[in-house]
C-alpha cells in the first residue's frame, strides 16, 4: 500500500511541474464574445476600432505564457487577417490597467502589459495571415471593464 501511495505522490508531483497550455485555461475554439473580425491589408479605416469589455476570472499566468491580468475563458475577438503589410499593430485602450494576450496563427502566444503608458499593445513585424485569437485582461480583480480594441498597420 505504501508503494502505491508513493507512486501516486510522485505522479502528482510530476503533474504539478507541467506547464498549463492555453487550451486548458481558455477555450480557443469558443465563440468570441465580441465576434469574428475579418480584415484584409490595407486596413481601412485605420485604425479599425471595436468597443469590447475585457477581463474575466482566469489568471492569464495560468496559461503558461507569462501573460498577466485576469482574462475570460472565451476570447474577446477572433481576428481573421490577410497580411500584405510589413506590420500589424493591435492595441487596447481603457480607463483601467489592461493586458493583452494573443494566440497567433502559428500557435504561439504573445502578450503585453504596457505598450503605451498603461495601455497594452503588440506590434508584429512581417505579420502572418490567419487567425489572431485575442483576450483582453485586467489587473486588480476579475471584473469586466469597457475597452477599445484598435487594429492598424503601423509604418
């Protein structure tokens, strides 16, 4: 019996060292709360703006991505982007301190906290065409907050 307990304890210890993956903490296939946005370069109007609400009950750090803030299970937006520009800029503006987490078309995760003051943003050089799954997080609790998502092609 002691051997079984030792094996079980070792198994639990091993599980605790495994990273959390976005699919476990977030549902990347879930319908985005604020819809699917299809943009083809060149983006017009630029920046393209969308009113959203960010935040949620999941600590972004749990995704294993190094991201911060509290995010929702479902993404805020799924951006379907056709790249023809040398850059893509995704920013968030809100009265609260917000964060940004993006699942890239290649499956990698990018995140930012303070791109412009306390507003997050990510600038992609030579952006990929495909789906950018976007979560907007907040600091200081799990409540939702109004925000504006801005998407442009920076020079």
